[in-house]
């Protein structure tokens, strides 16, 4: 099956194969249609039916309703009705444009035969009709509008589509978007019996938080009993796992989360992780929460997120990245850069830092829709990072702005004059400010 669409016109065209082996297929009629359309000597590269007989048919769409805003599609999942709006409702009908092609060929052939005929026959008598100017004007305006619509329709190019079977993995991922959430996502612990819920809710002796709270925040996952992990909704399970592991292949996520629900796991991963070389890496904004600073240098979390996202974006295109390349773009201290690298890569000497996990070609080939969606997100994020780094470069190049070395000397001089710690409690170093620290 071949599919193509004109998005602005909301027009869809499907080319379907005809079962020529069916006993209901008329072979002679199929060959005659191919001759009428392509002629006897048409080359296969330009022929509509290169096999010499009609072996396909076309379905063309027409808007079933002009305004689909009042309509929606509903899906029942887990006893819950999920409703999604519709952009258009299409009615697919057989297209007989191939008949027009045959008629056009016949008319051209007849016109050529008439031109080559010797002499002209005496014209036959024709009936004379009276046409008023208003009728001609109305017909002319109607014809002009029709031609304008046809011209506008012809100017919009066709966009080819990829087709998938109804039972394919891609189709399942697409149908997943019709459901706003699974039953597991919103029932949570409240589905447990009262006494069992209270038992798990009460923290054990000597602990400040319950195991469930620890898992929900991604802490002590390796010591969390599997039974308690299964209590959490799958989105919390996946996020807790990614907070602890930082990066994992998809098979590892499935085995550690302890669920066979591939679609729900993929959906949860896309909410807390990004795809790099077929593997899943914890999102930078989760690793470095908003309004926090680094414990080593007091770098704000937004700068750390930009640097780490830039590094991850580089790893989407290459296996090795040199630290000096990241330092040149981000201008972060070496100790912060090393922490960022060690979270996702391993040093390889002169080759730079290599991404920790091998390229997962199996995931790339098995889930192309997820890969394409993640590629689009990375492309958009790379443009944001480029604008941010360029803006920072312009600010540092403004005449009169302090240079990096000058700022460092001024800070050292200020510390010598005022001492290692200020006596004024209103004067604080970045590391002792009100912002929380991340590891």
C-alpha cells in the first residue's frame, strides 16, 4: 500500500494492490484498461500499469463534514472512556482518474487523425441557441472559481507517508496517544487494602522516610524490596530507576522495572529520559533541579543543564567527545566538566571520552517512531543551546565587560582584603546562599 497526503487540503490518497489471482478478476478487461491508459508502446518507467494489466486501484478522500470540531473519537481502556478531538473526517472513495487518462489519449489520437485527413467535409447543420450575457457571466465566474481551486489544490505538493500494519509496534505506539493515562498511573497505592497500605506507609524503625517515599524520590533503589517497587505506578518506578542508574538500555529498564508492558514503559521513559545512541539517559533538568547550585563551584543548575545537554547532543552524533571541546563552548570549571563526563562517559586517553553504553541498534530498528520523535526533540534542543551559547558569547565580548582572568584576580584580591569568611552575615558566597545544592 502506498499513501500520500496534502495536509492543508486534508486530502489523503491510498494506492492499494488488486488481487489479480482472484477468480473474480477479469484478466482481459485489466489488460484493456492498461492499453487504454498507457498505450501499446509506453515504457515501463512512465506507464501507470507497467505490468501490462491493471494491478492497483486508488482511493481518494473527501471531507465527510466541513467542520469536525463537534466530533471526537473515544477509546475504552480499563473501564475509562478517553476522548480525543478530530481535525478532519475523511470519506474514502475509488478514484477513476485512469479513465480520464484513457479518454485524453483517445481525444488526442482522434484530433491527430482529423488533422491528417485530406480535405474537409461539409459541416452539418447545428441547432442555434440564444445565450444571454448574464448567463455567460455567471458561468464564466463559476468556471474561474473552479479553476482557481484546482490550481491551488495542484500547487500543494504531496507528502509521502509510511504505512504500518494494524498489529505492528508503530501502530501500537500511535494508538497509545489516544489514551491519556493507564489505570496503573492513577490508582497507585490506594488500590491496596487498608491495613496493608498502612503497613507500607509507616516507616520502619530508625528511618526517616518510608521505602515508598525513597523510591518515589529515586533514592536507595538498590536496597528497595521488589514488592515495594511494584507498588509504585510505572511512571514512578521508571523515574526512580533512572534517577539511580542515570543511563540504561531499554532491555535493562524492562528487566529492572519488572513489567512486560512495553508501551507504558516507553511512555514513562520519554517523560524522564532522553534517547542517546539507542539508550536512555536521565534528563538534565531532573538531575539538576531548578533553583539549585553545584556543591563544588556553586554553578547554577540551568548552566549545568545546558552543558550536560550539549554533551548528550554531541553523543547523539559521535562516540567520542574531547573535554576541551565542551570547555570551549560551556566555559565551566574543569571539576564540573569532569563530573558531567563521568556520569555518561568513560575516559579513553587521547581519543577523549567515550559514551558508556554501546550503540543499541536493535532498539533503533524496532521503535523508529520513538527514535524519530527523540531526534526532533534533540534538534529543537540543539537550536536552543546554540542561541544560549551565542548570547553568552556576545555578552562576554561587550567592550568594558570584565574578562575572565580579571574577574578571578578581583575575587582573590577581595578575599585577601576581607578574609576567608565575611563577618557581615548579609554577605554570602554562592555556595552558602539560600539555593539548595545538588551533588
